[in-house]
């Protein structure tokens, strides 16, 4: 609660037009400070630093791809704020979406642009086995852990003994389920395995994914200039400690007021963690129409590694209920996850296909809706042109640049 005395002392710091001191302070208090990172009850190893160190080693290991040409860091490069800096990511093929940043990824409710994973560990296995991304597989992973003495020791310290893989008839060198590629030798090899042997390998894949998630949860950023401003301002300092320039402060006013940005970019994470169709034009006309959340909701419910599945460490908890109660309907067609705006200045290009190269281009789109294209019949009722003036657009970009912060523990970015 902000005291009346503080509100009175702050009133003179705001423009005469726009938000009242009370509304400005109330809105500001909803955006900062950030709470502590919530635990993940579906991952019993999320807080285990040994698992995080093991996951970090795997994250940078190109041997997780069959020819040693890809690692997780290929598309999530620490030097690029854990992105690849490309409009569309490049795996075995050119993909159809932009690689989201992993900065603060442990705070996300849904993963991928379409939300087809409901936990960070469920997400981690997808690119590893995707034929168009890393194209690894769970049997090759198991054999790597067995053959690498360091990995074997780390795995068994955390999870117990590895499966006995010496019998090649039971545990082939490469195998994984590939229902869309039923003639692939790896799928055929997987189908020949017994149910019990497949279960052992699935458990291994789950454990590795939970280790990758334990590492990625530690890719956290600290306090930004905006957070320092909010702390000082809400503490009664009308100048906000001088942490924002005049331009950035005007941009904050626009963000909270005229721009209505907090309709979707709300709360301390500056995202509603939901899905919207904002009619952004495609990167090019050759890309297929993206179903977005409509298909993503179907896929997450089908995923045997979701929060309600047998590999979850809390399959009856609240997180599991989210996916059990999930529905997919036509109104979700083309909707994409609202990204956090924290560190947004570091993660260009923007949107799900990297359509915009700069923050200036993003603000211009929201200001004018120039080139907006809708797929399906759903209409975002809140999507109207903001009609920023040129100086206002510049001020808003100045504010967005204050949302960046360094890693809380730099060692996890090395």
C-alpha cells in the first residue's frame, strides 16, 4: 500500500495531463519489484545445483546431435542473449519461427510460441529430437551418457544407475518414436523394443530434460534501471533516483497510459502469459499459415511428458490441472504467446517470425497497424492503432531499453 503522504509528494513529478499520481503509482507497483522465481513442483531436480551443472554441460555439447553440428546453444547463444539473432532459426532446415530468448525462461508458464510445452523440462526434449532441429534421439543420448565416464558419473549420482545398454538387440544405437515418419529406421527400431525397455529410455530422457531445465532456470536477470526507478519512486523519491532519463520516463507514462501496453504486458514479468492474435504480417508469403495456440493446445495435452504425465514429479498438482483443463478451439487460431518485455532491447528481431528488426519497427506497427493481416475469424478487440506521434514513439523505445538487466549469476551465462 502506498501512503497518501508519498502520493502527495509525487504528484508534482507527473505531467498535468495523463495518469493521476495515484493511478501512476498503482500501475507502477504492479510491474516492479519481481518476486522470487517460483518452484517447479513437476521437476524434483529444478533446485539441484548438481543437476544444473550437468544440464549446462549437455546444453553446450554438440554430441547431442548425430553429426556433432548442433547443440542447444546453436539457437540459444549466450553472446546473443540466448537467442540466435535470426528472424527464423536454422536447424537441419530453415524453421518457421524465431528462437525465443532463454533469459528468465524459468518464469514462463508456457513454452514455445504456441505453448505446446507446459514446463521447461518438457520443452527441453523437443528440439533435441526434432528431425528439423538437432535431430538427436533418446537412444543415442543414452549411449552417449554410458560411454562418457564424466556424464555417466554425474547422471548416476543424481538419478541412479543407467540402463544396461550392452545388448544391442534390446537397445539399438539410435531409436526414437517418430509417428509421422513410420518408415524411418529409428522409428522402426523403437517399435521393436519392449515396453519395459522403452520405459527405461523414456525415464532417462525425462531425467536429462529435467537437468537441462535446472540449468536454464538459472539463466536469470537481475534488477533493471526501470526496477531501480520504481523502487525509488514508490519509496517517495519523485525523481525516481534519476534512474530514467526524461525521454524514458515519458515513455513509461505512454506505456502505462495512452499505449495501453499493460493490457497484455502486465505484471512484474511484463507478460500476461497468454496468447493473442495481433495480426502482425508474415515475414514472407512463402511461409505456411501458422495455427499457433490452436494446435499448441492440442499438442501439449497429447504430450506424454506434460505436467500430468507419468514423468511429472507432481502429476496431480495445480500445474497439471492447467493442462487437463486446457481446451483448443477455433478462436485460438493464429494466436501466439505474449513474450516478456524484460530484456527486450537485447533480443531482436521481434515477433514469432522475426518480422521486425528493431524496437522502432515494433512500436510503429502498434502505432499504425500498418500491414496487419488476420488469419481465421478471431478478432483481438483490444487491438487498435495507438497513434503515437514521432516523439512519443521515440520516448516509448527509450523506456523499453531500460528493461534490460545483467544476469543475476553470470557464471550460468558462460
